[in-house]
C-alpha cells in the first residue's frame, strides 16, 4: 500500500493483514520505489494523492521498476483525482477504487486478482463497478 493518508493506510492494514495477505505500508513514492526495486509484490494499492508525485506519475515509475505487479489505484471523488486514476487504468493499471474504501468490494477484487494470477489469466475488469 502506497498512501500518505494515514486513515487509508490504517484501514487497509487493519483489514488486510492476515495469513492470506502480507501487507507493507509505505507513505512516500520514493520509499515505495526503493522497496519495489528490492521486493516483488503481486499487488500494489496506490493512493493518487502522494506528497512527492501524483499517483499516475508514481504508477508510471512503478511500471519501470516492477512491470508484473498489478496496480489498483485509490482515488477520492474529486474530478482531478479520478482523472489521474482513470489515466493510470488506460496505461495498464488493473483498476481503481473510490474513497471511502468499500472493504467488501476491495476484498472481492483482491480475491479475483489472486484467482487470475493462479490461472495465469489476469484480465482487467471491464470498468469500475461500485458494489
């Protein structure tokens, strides 16, 4: 999870940390890129609001460091944030979710990603569909 927003990182850590998921929280783009250069992660959740660069720029940098990681963008309902998330999806990010985060939807999405990775048939959802 790459998020400077403490409420997002706390929520995700509390609800995803389990035997099924290893979760690492990073609050800056530079720290995340350094970590991603050393460790292979299957899924990276990216808040579009980051202090050093926006989430789209971070996503594009991430693709150079770890092209196989699946990126799920996180955006609030502001037009600018959603536009950045949609542009990342157009640039091969898996999908995006809105804040406040619907945990049931996110867990279902992560389960879908895990099943697709297991079958080596990762396909992006056709569009964001809130549950």
